């Protein structure tokens, strides 16, 4: 997003949550705990998948990518938020603000597309098992990875470059630079910006969501036709992905498809907490609890650690 200054705005002031030191101390402990769990959980998922050859399959390759995105997502906003909780001057430069916006937009687009591809992967595995080795071979997976980044850039970053925002103020009711919050500082009519944001949201959120719904409708139809034992395994495989999809898409759609009159309220700020801070923490927990192979691999690691002889 290109930002132009009408009153020589060189920095953005983030109002955050409150100036009460007691509340900020509680929030610091809460967000620090969430961030530590996020780093530990996603790093564990990545390391387990990379170091165990039986997990070197497309399903876990995409799960590893999801953990990388979640780590990047959370690290874009949380470290600065933790520092700002003990600061009376929550200031970020215009360039730093623009970089944060672009990174978040890019990661949003990547994660939405990745979740759609993960749904397609499950569809092929369950509905077209005989064609899975061909349709999801590694060359296809690598091309899908490149497509994720290319489409995310073209859908989320490229259009915003040509919709500059002229700033007349520099105080936003948020804990990070978020494109909807920045729009509240615009001097001009933001209808064109809103149209661009809605178009971006439709392409990067609604379209992948529809693809996910279609994929799981086909999966459900196929699962109901198979034996009860296989049905339970299929439902177990897909339930974690559906939980992640519901959590992520629900909060992001609530914010980006909401009325523009809510930009200046706290709703956007608190919605951001869920998809930027809470969701990256819950994703590895959800997948670990619902994925048998990940749980078994983790249990083997723990058993080897506990049974290893102590060196004196």
C-alpha cells in the first residue's frame, strides 16, 4: 500500500490496548505465553516432519508449510506488541508500517491458498486414492508451492500498490499496522480503497473457502460410502483441518467483510488477536491432537528421551 503524506506524517502511533501498567503486565504474560507455545509447537511440528522420513509425504509437507507461515505470521506482530506493552510511546515508522502491512497481507493470502490446497490433497487421497501418487507427486507439490506465493502477491500486494492512501493523522486504535486501521487516517474518500479491499478479500478469502467447502462435500459423500473403520480414520484425518479452517476463515472474514463503519471500533483489533496471535498457537495443537502419525512419532521421541541412559 502506497502511503502519501498531506501533513508530513513520518510515523504511526499505535494506541494498543491500554496505558494501565497492571493490565499491560497481565497482557504481557498472556501474549508471551502464547508466543512461546506458538514457537515451540510449530517448531516441533517442523522438526518432526523434516527428521522423520515416513512423514515425507505431501500431506505433511503442506502441514510443515502451514507451521512456517504461522511462525512468520506471529513473529510479524507479537514481538513488537510485547515491547509496546511496556512503552508509553508506541511508535512505528511509515516504512516499517508499510512493510508490516505487506508481510501480513502476503501471509494471509498464502495461508488461505495453502488451506485450500490441503483440502484438495485430502480430497484426492480419499476420493481418488488410486490417482493420488500421480496427482500429488512432488513436482506438482512444488509447483503448487510456487503458485501459492505468486497468487498471494498478485492478489494481495500488487493491487494495493496502485491505491495510495493520503494520511491526515497518525494515531490508530490497534496494536499493529493493519490495512483497515490505516484507512481510518485517510483524508480522502476511501470508497475506491474499500472496493479494492473487498475484491482482494473475495479472491483471497471467499474463493479458497468455497473450494474447501466443495472439497469436503465430496469427501463427506465418499466417506459415507466406505466401511466404518475406514470412515473413522478418514474423519480423524480431516477433522483437524476443518477446525483450523473454521477458526482462521471465521475471524478473518468477520473483519474484512464487516461494514466500514466498524473500522474505528475495537472489533477489528480483537479479531486480529485471533488470526494473528491465537490461531498460529492453536494450529499445531489441533493437528497434534487429531493426527495419529504425528502423535505416535512424538510419543516415540519422548520414549527414546526418557529411556536414554544418563551420562555421568
